[in-house]
C-alpha cells in the first residue's frame, strides 16, 4: 500500500491539518513515523476514516460514473440511469448521516450548557431577585 504525508493526505481527503493531526494523536488513524520524525499514513487507513473528495464542488447532478458505489459499478443488471440514482441516493444517505451526527453533537452540547446554568427558581438566578433601581423615581 502507498503511504502519504499529512500534507498529501490533507489535499487528497480535504480535511484540515488540525483534524488530521488530532485523529493521529487520538489513535483514530494509525500511522508510523520515519527516522526523520515525519508521519507516513497508509492510504487504506485514511480511506477507512475519510472518504476521498473530488476536487472542486459537485452537485448530485454532476456526479461522475466513477463515483458510483462499488456494488453498482460491476453490476450489469443496473441501467446507467439506475446507477446514477443509486449514486445520488448513497450521497444523500451519507449527507443525512453526517447531519444526524452533527445534530446529536449539538444536542449533547446544549444539554451540557443547560446543566451548567442554575435553575430559574434558585436564589442565584438574577431574574427572581428584586432588582434595585439606580434612579429613585
């Protein structure tokens, strides 16, 4: 298998360098260091975690036939239009799953923030205390 430097991996998989280095330090991606101290990441390891992204922006209508899932590429029973629909469905399902993960993460964050706030009926909550006005009139 070929190995990539972090710079090459960032370009190929279009993730930020910080994200890639965090994944390396957390152990999400395994890699090895050369004698010079440089990271070398196996492409199979990167493909396991990140999907390679095409250069430039593509809409579902611009999906190439080469982007079709492997199970549909070599299936002679599917017509080209069915392969295109299957590809668009796979992309939509991946986007939906990413949005669900993002929503779950935001919900967990919101729950954490709510736990940190004092309850409205406590004495520490400023809305329940009598406010003293600055001006006497």
